[in-house]
C-alpha cells in the first residue's frame, strides 16, 4: 500500500509561492515557522487580527503578508 501524502495547497506568502497543508491562518503560520512570533498578518489584502487567525481559513491561491516589527534607529 503506497504511503499517503497529506494534501497541500499553494499560497503566496510575502511574494513567494509556498506549499502548505490546508488549514486556518494560525495553522499556516506555524507551518511557515512563525509559531508564537508577534507578527501582523493580512490575507488577500485584509488585515487579520491575531485573535481571528484560528477562525480564518486559508485557501489555495490566497495571498498572505506577514510583517514583524523592527527595532533600531
């Protein structure tokens, strides 16, 4: 019996194509290595607050922008 491969979808993250397992925005951020990082997110141009990421579904072809704060001067 061949091994089953988890389904993947292609999305655009900060201008780069990424293949991820389908899920909510919080799941996708974890897959991309952002885990508990404090970042701002937008899905298809709309800001998504942290408290809404678990309820926001990411679909194939979606555009995600992830921005982290910078310090310095």
